[in-house]
C-alpha cells in the first residue's frame, strides 16, 4: 500500500469523497483510512457498499449531498466525467467547487519519490508496460507495474528509491489527472475508441496528449497522423526530450511472444525508454527475447495437432483485432460481444485470412451481415461455449487442407460487457474450454 501522508497534508483536515467502489476506489479508501482520514463513499451498485464499510468509510449517496465540506472527490475512471453528460456526483462536485480527481492523481500527490514511466495509446499499452517492466527487472532496475493493468496504484508496493513505477494509463485515468504527468511519457497510437466517453476524436486525442505535461521525456510512435502531429507540436515547443519511434524501425530483434508490426512498435517504444534509462542494447535485446508475453494479448494458449489456439480477448475494437489478424492465415475467428462505434469497419483487407467466423454476443446480427457482405463464411454461435467447440472441430477436421496450419483465434473486436464482467473473464473462459479438448480425440 502507498503511504499517502504527503497527500493527506494537502487536505487541511477535510474529509474525502470517493465515488466508485471497484478496486481503485477501495485502494484509495484503504490508504486514507490507514492515516485516519474521514472518507465518505458511494457506488450506484449497492453490492459494493459492504467492502467500503469494512475499510472504515461511511457510505452515503454523495450525488444528493452538498459536497462543499470535502477536500476533493476521487472518482472511479469508469464514471462519466463529461460525455454524454456528467454523472450527478460530478455535477455536485462542480457546484461545491471541489476538485474531481482519480487515483493516479492521488498517487502523484503522495510525492513518493520514484521515477514514473507512463504508457498510453489506444492499443498496445498493456504489452508495452509489461515489456518495459520485464526489461528493467532483468538488469537491476526494480520496476513495479500498475494502473490500468494489474493492481490499482494506491495498492502497490513501491520499488526502492532507485526503481521505477511503470503505469499503463487509459484515457479515462488521464482525464482525472489535473497535475500529474509521468517522468517518461509514452504514446503508442491513437485510433477511434471510447467515443461514447469522449464524444469526438478531437477530445479523445486531447486527453491522450495530456500525458506529456509541460516538460519531461516523451516517447512517441509516429505511425498514425494524430501521434505524428503531437510529436511535431512537442518538437516545436522544444520543452521535452523527444524520442520518435515507429513500427518500421529496423535493428530490433524478433521475439516469439511479440509478433506482428504492432508489437514491433511496442518493442521500439520499450527500447527507447530503456536506452534513456541507461541500459545497453545487448541487455535490452536479451531481455526482449525472454519476454513471455501477456495473457489475453495474442497469447498462445495451446497447440493441438498443429492448430494454434490464441487468446486475444483484450482486442476490444477493430484496430486491435486487425493486429491479431495480420499475424496468421487460415483463421477460425471467434468474434463479437458488445460492439464499439464502427463495428468491424477497417478489417476488410484481412478477410482473405479468415477460413470461417464464429459470431457471438450482442453484435451477432450486425457482424454476421458485415461478414456476409464481405464473403466470409460464418456461424451464429451466440456464446463462447458453442463458438469454441465449433471452431475447434472445424479447425481439426480441416487439417491438411490448403492454407497451412489453422489458428483458432479469439479476437472479439468488441467489449465483453454483454456476457462477461471484463475481457479477462472472457479470455479465461476461452482458455478453460480449450484446456478441456482431448488431443487424441481431435487427431
């Protein structure tokens, strides 16, 4: 747990309001209650109230209260801040004239004294965060990762003072950071996503750009127009030490766990960060070769009779799914869930790689129409159990036919919230189903 004493000094003895009682909210409450700060909390889901009470917080309907006596409102990143309209608790905070911040900002105000590396982008954040952590750990710089991956930041155990915090930062989290910016800021890419939260691509881009602050180290992959424009702007201001990287950069070693152009971009960004921190090329390259990959991100779950079973449940939009589709051919594709804006648009050029699609979830009707339009054979599978069984049987029965070894790929291009709590639960379900298949029977 983070020692929040420096943050508590800024409260002037006032209580803190916490809205949203997921892991990040509860970690904030725990850190504050450890120092006897009065905390009042709420969540629109009453089932989460008991956990806050157990930590010693009060539980009251904050949106209906006058919040003027509070030092600030700590808001969970998933709560609407601006678009389509602010949550009532945000409006109450604005009326009271108090700050609305997130747990990343709280961590920053704790003045913990460790270097912070922050990674954002529409896709690739988790892999790059894990890769940087792996490389630094391999060569004596103790690194701890968190944020939008793994543990909430206020629940982390800090590394030694010469170590580093490596934080995956979503646009939702950055939106709640009025003063925080990492010492080393990494921007990978910006493609359409979360427009239901940010409204427009311009707003979404502006939130991503907040990661750079007024100065510091900036690492930007310039493979798309939006990130290139941000890099050009920073270069003009000349207030940052700027490294630009690309998926086209040469000289980086191949890595079995990091295939595809998008992972080359991730490797290039990680290389720039670790070079700046003083690691030699041979150290970085050796550590990359031993990186095991990240579950739910094109993770090889199993090979059965030459057929690969890939868990890419983290692919919650079309752009992310494209990065998995480009890595294989003869694909038996499990796709669907709760669609993002744009659906499968942009994936047209990958359809010759799909042998058969198995469509699940709320997007089933729309996606099946799109697949039919683009000449892709499909099944209306409805759920993961059926889709995985169908894909497995078809891939195994069609072994030896032209097209090379088959791949059963879960890369949904959708959020998981129609049938699962999160993408991890969806990926774990797929993995459990694949584990049950009998290799001898399939042969």
